[in-house]
């Protein structure tokens, strides 16, 4: 029996991440090889952006994807999010020269307020939201507060790219295949304060810290490399991460839409319930398990030693500061 198409709304659809992302959704990598999709592509209301979006749509047509049943091209969030089952909020205003992080948060806040309201009023009854546009944790918080009719657990932000970065760094250091590294974990904010956790990661079934045996590297270069990888990529290629961000989003949605293998977890930014002393209500990265039916839970009982506890608290403090910056947008 043929499945009904999923409606997938994507903001910033003509941008670099969108260009890398859309063919992979249409090919079935996000929702599976038997799930048809309708792509609802949203761009800013500028002639240049809409022209670029038209070109992206032409390329998607030329790929003749069997699963791609239709496309909607629009600059109107109401139309773009109408009946959407998934809303992928990729687009956001980038940081300009001399702009502080707080300035960026204030600039993006109204964008995500409007998108949250449009999702609330026009999305499908089962709509789920994944935020990529930075600062994604706080943008997700704003969108969530702007959509009071959508359950909070339907909102998430992405640290799956950071998880993938950490997993690869550990595999390289241990000289093993990436598949040998399990339960790589990111705590906190998707920022330079994020906490890549090597204590709860395993390599070949053993603690990554034990396998690598170099605490100085793990606490130093490993963490800083993951935290600063985005900046390093900008320095190297003159543009921010696109293909790897798109890949991370594919993984992120698939992680939430399918059941997590027994004994494993994934890094997902979700609303804190106070676990691991992260203040309740913040959107923070945790170890998460999904049930494959739309539900998820934060994995409890992981060991957090003094080093991890201090780092997680610092990242949570940054999230509190970001929340306070936009408190007037949170109702």
C-alpha cells in the first residue's frame, strides 16, 4: 500500500544547506525509501532569493525523484507551513562583521517568532519542528514559545553535526572505523561552550577515554577542535558548513523518526526537564532515545564527573543568558 506523502517545509531552501539537503530528502534518505514527500520551500521575499529557489526546484525536477510528489515555492510562511508534518528551520540571519552573539540573537528572534506562529496556526496536527538556523537552541526556544498549541516535545534543535564531528575525531585518534565509536554525546548549547563527552562514549565497547588513554588531548585539543570546527571550515573554504550540516539534519530527523537501537542514544537539543542540573525549560543538548512513534526521552543515569559537570553548567549558563536576551519574545 502506497504511503500518503509527508509535507516537509524547509526555510532558507535556496541557501547552501538547502541546496545540499533537498535532493537527499527527495531521494528518501530522511524518511525512508518508501515514503513520498511534498517539499514546501520557503525563502525570503526578495527577487534574487526567489529566482534562486526557482533554479533549485528546476534541478529537483530534473533529478526525477520517484518519491518527490510535488513542490511549493513561496516567501509566505503561512503558505509554506500549511499542513506541514515536519518544519525544518534552516534559514537564519548570519552574523555580520562586528556583530556580537547577543546582537545576532536579537536580530533572529522576530524571524523565529513569526515562523513559530505560522507553524502553530497552519502546520499539520502532528507537525514536528527541527531548528538548524543559529543560534539554534535559542531560536528553537523562541519558536516553541510562539506556538502554544504545538506540544513542546515536538520542538528540537540540532547538535547531530557536532556529534558526528566528535565521533570522527575520536575514530581518527583511535585509528578505528567510525562505526566502532558509539554513543558520542554533546551536552549543552550548539556554540563554543558545547561539551563533547568522551567519558560516556565507547570505542569497540570500551570507554573512549580508556582506549585513547590521553586525558590531556581529550580534555584539550579534542574538545576545542569540535567546538571550533565550524569556524575552521569557514576559514578554510570561505563559507560555513553546508554539506555536513545538511547531513547532520538528515541524521537528526531520522534519529527522532525511528527507534533508537537498544543501549544507544543520540545527541538532540530538547526542552530540559531539569535533568543533569540543566535549568528546566531551556533547549539544551542531551542524550536522547526515540521510540519510533514520535516519542522520545532523555536518557537518565549517565555518569557526569566533576569535569563534565563544570562544563555542562557553563554551557547551561550561556543558554540562560541567551534566554534572558530574548525574554520579551517568550510571552
